[in-house]
C-alpha cells in the first residue's frame, strides 16, 4: 500500500477534491463543478454531431423477468445514432454502454477535446481515460460492484437513478456471468420480486441531473437506470491502495474460471462468460502457464508492498473538514429508510402487468444449475481470500 498524501488546509479547490476522493469512503455528489460545453447541448445538438456515427448497443425488454436482464439475454444491434433514438421505449430499452472514448467517436473533436476531470482534481484524466454511456428510458446496468479503483460519473444529459450499497451488504453476489473486475448481484432491481429483498439496508439513492458528478467509492454496490433518454461520461480512477490486492483476487478467479472453461461446452460458456468479454484475450490469459505467471506476478507485487511502511488512510477528520468547507458544492447521500426503500421496490414492480408473469428465459438443466453453483462456490470472495492467504504464506 502507498503512503497517504498529507492534507494541506491551504491547498486549492482541485487539490481538496482530489484528497477527498482518494480518502473518503462514502458516495458524494459534486454540484456545478464542470465547465464542459457538451453540458449545454440539446438533443438536437447530439443528433447533429453524431447523426452518421455507427454504434453498437444492447436492446432489452420492458417486461418482468425473475432474474436480471444479463447482457446475454439482450439483443445486440448496430445502427446510426439517430436510428438508435427511434427505439420503441414502450416495449424495449436500448443501451449503448461502456464505450471507451479512445476507441469510439475518435474524430468527434467537440466531445474529445472538452472532457477533462481537472475540476475535481484529476487533470491527468481526459477523454482517453473515459467512457460514454447513452440509453433510452429503462436502460440499466444490473446491480454490481467494481473491484478496481474508484468511479467518477458525470451526468451530461437527462436523468439517471443510482442506488448504492456499502461493500459489506449481502446482495447475493455471483460471478456468473463472469467479467473481470465486476461482481454482479443476483437481485433484479429492474423488475424486483420483493420477497427476495429481505434484510437490505443502508441503501443510498440519487437521481443525477446534468452537471452532477457522482463519486462511487471503491467496491460499492450500485444499480443504475435511465429515467429518460440520458447520456453520461465516467472514468475509473486507479487506486494505489486497493488495485494490486484486487488484481490478485481477479487473477485467482480467472484461474478458476479458466479451468472450468476447458471442460464445458459452448452453450454453457455463453451463460458463464459475459458477451462483452474479449474471448480471444481471455482464452490466452486462461492458459495454464499464462495463468500461473499472472498469479506469481500478483503475489510478488503484494509481497513487495507488504514490506513498505504503510500510513493509515481514510483520515475522516480531514475529509469532514473539506466537506464543511465546500458544503455548497458537495452533497452527502443519506440512507433510505425501510419505508422509502420498500416504496421504491413497489414502484419498480408496479410498472409491469403482473409480477407473476416471467419473461422468456433460457432454461438450464439440473446439471448446469449445479455446475454454476459450484463455480460460484469456488469464486466466492471468502474462498478467494483463503486461497490468497495460502499463496502468500
């Protein structure tokens, strides 16, 4: 672990924000801190700029499903941006998500040149380190937590609802579908069955408006859904404190997933591996020799860091001082009470004709069910920690 940077009460706004993001362990929203000109764009401006851009996106259903609408349950389409806007949002939702700006819209200077995270303390992060997300009403990301770094999200157009839970909440984690650095929840927040949402608390909810910047701390669970057509841009900040440890965790998970992938058929792989994953790269990394090499590199990095002197992080006294200092620019998120959370689940379910009518889903046989249960057992965070401890000894 790295030594924490000392707080300097005479530092500027950007330095204060950076210190807060690197050391605070609660989600917060920054208000009116961005000066990106795309924040002033109307939908017609986006149409004019992106009208001929060919985009690939997912299309899901406005219907009740017992399980989350995983990526492999959605349809992949390609079209122009303007054709994307014509999706019938009564029966379907469309999401062009997780598009790295270093690869997409590379020639759109109006977007590429205006994105900088300098105003929140990270001038080294620009469009090259950012991703863009846009989708229709109902477009959503199943509940999950990211194992690497921190997340900064700028709302550009429209409104987007975020639900956040602390890392220690039991949201029924699963590694199926497998995606490096993402641990999904089995809970379906889009069309919830309320009987499955017992004993959940400490939920924070925020509706992001254009110009808002949300800070998502390391390892926090989050469910995200567009309330209307919406556009956002985010960047993942590297964490010198957590990332090496989490890369070791992910290397162990990948080693386990790789052993199973060698033995199962293509239909099972389509369920096990998230379709957004680069299978060619994954198969190379999952080879036994490559997997062992990756594990050894991660193990050595952890061993080297453990020899260094570590200063305590997350000094909330300093963070609280910054929060007070910028009380007009920073919004703290409060926990929903039980009644409000229950009302949210009820309103989500009420959007569908009947919560007993399950959308069409692929059926797996009993052997597959047990196979995936075994995989989840081996990749459980507690098991991974035991393996890591053993390898470190």
